[in-house]
């Protein structure tokens, strides 16, 4: 089954603008926020964001204490050639929807070992510099405007 070329990006942050980054398994130095594709074309974006946040970090967006915010922003970007085999033949671009979630700094982070190997909290400007994805870095830089 091919991946759907529509995804979410979830920037996880604290009230004082520290950002959680996770390192991709199999890609040392590839630091990013939570990302993930829709499981079905009709899956709601909030459902995708909630699922991916939990799968990748163990953080539960309960809608009361931990609330996902849809920024209403989208990016269209070219899928890196190394990952195109995951998509239907001829698919070269992805539509990404930006979310954020504010969490306490001491929240437990439980990575999915098949997806990520390490995590780090960084001030948002440092986090943006460390991201390998330009759209991820740009979202982190916009974080103060979405608090």
C-alpha cells in the first residue's frame, strides 16, 4: 500500500519556546518535528496529528491539557527521491499541514524505536537550525507568532 501524499507536521514546544526534535532512525543527523501521512484520504487532519504525536513520542493530545493547534498553513514540497518508492508511481510532491502543541517541559517522551533514536529539547532558533527539512525549520521559526 502506498503512502498518501498528504501529511501533518507537529511542532512540539514549551511555553518558553523550547522545541522537541527527534532524530530519524537510519538517518543520523536528520532531526525533525513529528511528521506523518494520513492513513486514509478521508482521515481528518486532527486525527492524523493526534495519532502521529502519540505514535512518535507517546504524548497524548487530550484536547484539554494538551491541545493540538491547526495553524491553517500548508506547504507543498518535493518528496526526497530516496523516499519516493513509498508513494504511488509518479507522485513527487506532498501537501503538508502545520500543527503545534504546547507541553510541559517535563513531559515524558517515549520514542518509537523503529522511527526515531534520540530526542532533544532546544531553544526554537537552535531547533530550526538543526532541522534537515526546510519546511520544518520555517514552521519552527514561525512558532512565536502562533503562541
